[in-house]
């Protein structure tokens, strides 16, 4: 059975892939399908973006407009709930506690919060180490891995600053460890929730709204530059389809053609 690992690198701008030394990300792009022109949602901040990623709805529909969770007036099942209903086991490993609300209670088999301690050198390492036994064993059908340190350094030192690019390189090294541990039947999707400019994000500036998207694994076309427009809303339906699950009809995103 196919398994899927989805990774968010919070705050990753696509132009960082050209400015830094990132052998793992470049390998994923060369061996998979990708675009450096995917679109975030407005407001381009972390919780609204992730609600859009996992519910395939824009913020004006899912009703999360800040980093404080607000329930939907008309609830739509998210990816975790759809997978649970289809008998799939999901898990999430993350360092920013508000992300707990992207999954409804009882939809996850595993949920591990490794609270961010404002040390970018170790925070993502701890999240990866918590996820690694589950990634290696293949016991989860869908795994969400959140890496937040790039965003943290962007706020501290500025997007595209030398410190920001060094942090992207640090995360790229962690991705190399994850890639080596993946079972053969695991597909990988990787995206950023938003970019950033100066020491901020949240606007409709292209620097905030443009993000990378990468798909890699068996059955994914090698070296494909995705021509169609990709947004955060495509993640949930594409992930469901790759796992052989029918997407929720109320979702607004499309299933991407990656083969």
C-alpha cells in the first residue's frame, strides 16, 4: 500500500532554492515534479495557510483569519478526517502548538508536539527525531512533518539574509536524513505555507505569496516542471488521490497531474 509523507517548511521562499546550497531539495526537484511558482493564501500567515492546506478551502470559507483558531460556521472535513473515514492511519509531528487545530479530535493515530524552544539549531532536529521511527517503520499511511525554524530565522534576521539561507541549508540536511529513511513505497510532498519579506509576512506581496511545491516518489514524473497553477488548496485533494482515497466533494482544490 502506498504511504505519503507531507512536509511543510514554514516560511521557505522559492528563490532560496537558487541562492543556497540545497542538494536534497534540488535532488527532489530533479527526480520529481515541482514548481517554484505555487501560491499561498491571504492572509499569508501560518494557521490560516495550514487550514487551507488541510481543508482545501480559502480563509474566507474556513474562517481562520489569524493565528487563533475559529471553528467553521459550516464545517468541511479536512484531510485527516477524510483519511480516517477511509481507514487510513495518520500522524503529525510539529513544533508550533496552534497547528493542533488542523486535525479534529480522534482523526489521528499519532500526534507529537515538540514545543519550539527558540533554538533553530535543534528545534527541527527534535521534530525529525520524533517522527523518524514512524517514518522508517511505515506504520502510518499519511505523515505530516512540520519544520518551523526557517520562518523563525526569517523573523529574527530577515528573509533571504545570510542567516536565513544558512537555516534553509540546515533544514536541507535534515531532509536528507528523512529521504534516506523513507520506505520504498512512500511518496513525498513538500510545500511551504508562505514566504516572507524583510522580517515579516502576511501580506499579498509576491515575496509572501509565492511558495515552492515538490512531489517525489514512485509514479511521479521525473524532472517535471508543473505548468498548471498550484496553490495550497491542491495539497489535500492531491494527497488523498495519491493514497487512493476520494477527495471530499466540498474541497475547492484540484488533484494535480504528477505522472
